[in-house]
């Protein structure tokens, strides 16, 4: 689907998707080599929702990139900790082996 259709599906601005592409957070499924138009698969909507939820939870772009490769159980197994600046951040719990 086109970037406009995908943006409508996930309820965001196409510019958000262009930004996510530029920072390697959510790459389009394909890019037309002649027009440069981005195309997305419907399945990518799940990644978009995961990204938005992690942003809402206070994760940085870099942290989200690391979490996107994890399965949902690992991502959901988070703990809130206080950072030095006094803000709450979520961090993955490291399981002892």
C-alpha cells in the first residue's frame, strides 16, 4: 500500500513515516526505483503500534531500535527505573542465567 494509505491505516501523518524511514526505525517494505514512492505492508502496522507505544512509555529512538528485534515477551518484561534526571524510564529486565 502507498505511504498515504498506510498512514491512514495507522492514524499518523505520512511525514512521520518518512522520519521513521530516515532514522531506520520503520523502513518501507519497498521503494519504487523510478518514483521513489514508499510502499508498506499491512503487517508493518504492528511494528508501528509497537514503536508508538514504546515512545509513549519514554523510550528513545535508539532504545526502540534495540527493542524491535526482540519478541513481544521480552519487550513486555520491562521495569520502571528512575534516571539521574528524575524522569521515569522503562528498561528491560535482564534475566539471570
